C-alpha cells in the first residue's frame, strides 16, 4: 500500500464571520491511499485557530503516517490521539479504499437516494441586514431549524433578530439554535441566557469559553433552556477524561464534530458516554470540503438520530469539489444522478 498527502486551500465565496474572527480561506489536507489499482481518499479537516492539532508539526505527522501506513488503521489511530483530524482522514481513506466506489463509505438508503437527513440552516454573523436576509432565505428554502451564530455583533441587535423571527414564526414552525462560540463571560452568561430564553430557543452552543468546568456546570444547572457543549470536547482524548467531563458538567447536549474529536471512533465514544447519562447529541461538520462532508453525512445517517444535524457547509466555497450531495427543503439528500469531480 502506498500513501501520499496533499494540501488544498478552500476559498470562501464570502468572508464568513465567527466570534473568533472572519474567515476568507480554509486549509485542508487529503490523505490518498493506493493499493492494487484502487484509490482511497480521506480528508484531514484541520481548522486553524480551533483544531487541537493546529500545530507546527502537523505536516510532519502526515509524512509519518504515510511512511508507516503498513501499521494499519487501528494502530495508527491510537498513535494519532493528539491529531484528531488526521485520525478521521485515516478512517475515511481506509473506508474509501475498501468500498466499491471511493465515495460511498456507508452504503444505505441515504446513498441510494431513498432517504434524507434533516439539517439546520446556518446563518452567519454579519451586519444586521445581511443576517436578516440569510434568515429569510433559509425560511424560504424550507428549513424547519435554523442556527444563528451570535456573539460578534451587539447583543441587543441579536435579540432584535430573534424577535424578528419569532414575530413571524413560532417555535412549532421554526426551531432556533444559537451558537455563542464561547463569546459570553462567565459573569454575564446566566443573565444573557435568561434574555435569550424569551424567544423559545431550542439550545445554545458553548455560551462561555471552554475549560471553565465549574462555571459551565453551574450554568447547565441553572439555565432556562438547554446548553450544548461544542469546543469543550476538543482536546479531550482519553475515554476516562471524556467520562469525567460529562459527569462534571452534565450538559443537556453535546455536539460532535468528527474532524475535531477523533473521527468515527472518537464520535462513537462520546455518544456511548452521553447516552448512558441521558445527554442528547447531534453531529456537525466543521467547514470540510465536500469530501469530508460526504463521509460525515453517510456516517451520521447510520446513527439514526432524527434531530436536525449540523451538515451542509459545502456551498460556502468557490472551489469545492462537485459531488452528489444537495440540500432540498431543509434536508441533505444524495442525488445518485450527480457525479464526483475530485481533482486538484
């Protein structure tokens, strides 16, 4: 078996704002396996500034993986604990190599176009008019669940936007999730949660920065509506540490981004621990190209979670790869009449 890797830069159609700043491009890496004339493709979805494996030795680790590919998926996965995006790229590449076609990793009713995955519509931060425009577009496109990034503009403006939605659509019509990306201070968070709660929100992701376990535990106990942990899971590698984190904080939900938490195996560990403690979960992509999104979507479908999932970022880029994934009426569908165009 031969293994190689390549870097690829994805360009945003429009600068995309989060509470950590504005993104204009996104670096990703592809792991390519070749054996007996077959090719396997995996995406190592690194996100600079957020991924725990955003390290100077990242490319060096990819080189090491390629030199040691003979060790096999299981042993390499263990050796890559501190490189979750490479763990996922590795899992993806091996699945791809073993599959009948490089991009049908989990054959199912989803990949046969007989079923779809309900997803949330993502509304990016920006000027109030831009956010309002996005909200109207998502509603017109048939989404029943929208997710707003908050914490980058004036908080009162964000409350006004929520009021605008609720003026036209009640909670039975549109489910609203908000994601603060840790933007609130621990001191002000509970007060802000109470102000947000008047708009019948489904949940808030990561209201305060990760690592403040005691403050987050108190918030989860006192919150007027559910809290979902997101960044809190990043960098927690060992099973025992995952158990300790969820038992300490006791959140209502956790959000799983396979590229950040050790791919398929890492996600399944978190799900096992969460379900034993009656903690809900859903899966979210993390700005991967359509290669990574495809793998996450197919994996997600096999888990049979009927909540809206956080998938569908493929349309953000000018130079993404054409693929069979489409969004129709708030659902991610696999159009078997469309083909892949995966070239560098």
